């Protein structure tokens, strides 16, 4: 039985008459790449915000390593968030900071994560080497291509060595070649660090390559889950719509 590192159970979230999540359920296992797909406006972003405690659920539970974030106080939640790496859609690097300063930022806010004998410089360089961009350390984000920015953002997400990584549309806005490079990098990170990853994407090719398992978020629920092959071969019209050429 695989260890469950994250579980969303019977989560409901509405905005007035707009019922976004209607009893959504999800389990993420240790070392797994789990892809979540859904149409625009289906509730993927709301689900992620609830997951990291940026938005309160109406009801239900969200457990990360057996901690129910719904009941955690702010300080406890901040500590738990250090166990989660987040690759934002669009990278979200600080424009006024160099690459080095962008990666130093989470370290400065979480000094207890730095082991005795380790230096900030060593951790920054290690994170950049993991994404193949050590030579960019003193550049500004504006001097990097979109793909390089995404890789630096991934280095920042990895620098605290999180147990869980959330990828929000990791290939959006990238050309096909760069998208493949990012996907391969995500696969390498999974193998190297045995990370558990939740990947929000519209990119069917990304889902095919990266997923161990998939969930389709439809009508506010976990409509169907399975491997890419299982879902792509489904005869359900709602499911087939995701895999049309």
C-alpha cells in the first residue's frame, strides 16, 4: 500500500450561487506524479488555493502528512508550506532581483531549513545546477528566455527540498521544444528526489509523458481517474473531449 502524502476529502467551495467544488476528492501517493485536468473555470485554481490554505473551504478536509490544514493556525500553516514547492504559472520571479536573490529569498525566510555547515551560496548553486542554469546566477529575469525563467522558478521551488511539488501549468506559454525540456526536467526531479507532484495542466502531451495517474475535474468533482491510457481510451463523451486532436 503506497503512502498517502496528501488527501483532499469531500471538499466543497462555492461563491454565492457558483458551486465550484462539489465534494472533490483526491489522494496523492509518495513518489507519484498526479495530473489534474479540467476545463477553464472548472475549479482547478480554486482547488490549489484551498490546498495551500490561501482560500478557506466551505466544508471537507485537506490533509498533508496527516495535518489537516483546515484546522491549522497561521504559524503552523506557514511551517507546513515549507514542505511544499510551488511552480507558479508564468514563473512569478521577482523582476527586481537577480537569479541568485530570487533563490535566496525562501532561504532567508526559512533559515532553520539550512543545515549546519551549509551556506546559502552552496544551496543556490546546487539548485541551479539541478536545472542546468548555474551560469545564470547573477543575471536578471529579464535577461532570460521564458524557458530559462521557468527552470529558475523550478530551482526556487526545489531549494527547500520540499516533499511535495505543485506545478501550475508548467508548459503554458512555452514552445514545443522548451516544453519537452521542462517535462524531462520534471521527470528527472521525480526520479532524483522521489518527489510527490501534483500537476495542473491543459497540455495533453505533458500529461501523457509525466503522469503516473490522472484525475479529470468535471462538475466540481473527481469525475474519473486512472492512467493516461485508460482515460484516453474512455468512451465517455465528457472524457473524450479532453483527448481530441
